[in-house]
C-alpha cells in the first residue's frame, strides 16, 4: 500500500496579531494569517511581488511559544499539514477553507516595537 504524506513547510511573515482561544475542553489554539512573498518576472522582464496568504492554526504546547514570541510582522518558518474544512455559507452554498495546522514553529526575528 502506498502512503501519502501531507507535509508543508513555509517561511514568511505573520500578518496580524495571533488570536488565542481556550476551548471548553481546555485545549488551546492560536490562529493567524501568514504572508508568503515570491517575485515573478512579468512579460516586460520586471519582477513583480506576488503575495499568498495562508491561515495558520496551532494547537497545544506550541501556543505558549506563539504567545511569547509571535506578533504581527514576525518572520517565522512553520512545518505542518494541510487541513481542508467544508461549510455552508449564508447563501446555502458549500464552501471550502484550507488552513495549515502547524506542528513546529521557528521564529527568525521579532519586529521592533515603536509607538
């Protein structure tokens, strides 16, 4: 039997202050958007910045690291898996949302805090 591996690794910037929640079960979770930038050459030979946004979800002990070290603008690398959920929108249409559930997190820098 062939096995399929669901693994993703991304490096980018945190796009907003992480949202931290504690569920009724006591489990903790953190969610935040992450921006991944790449530069693509257009027909004129100029490089254009292309930004992809991803929703990152973190569970368990990694939430403490998020609380302590992550803020908007932090440069991070995450390793995890893709998780797709379906839901029915307000118009009764089936929609899909894909997020990245992080298993590991590395912080490269903290943004400077200015007033």
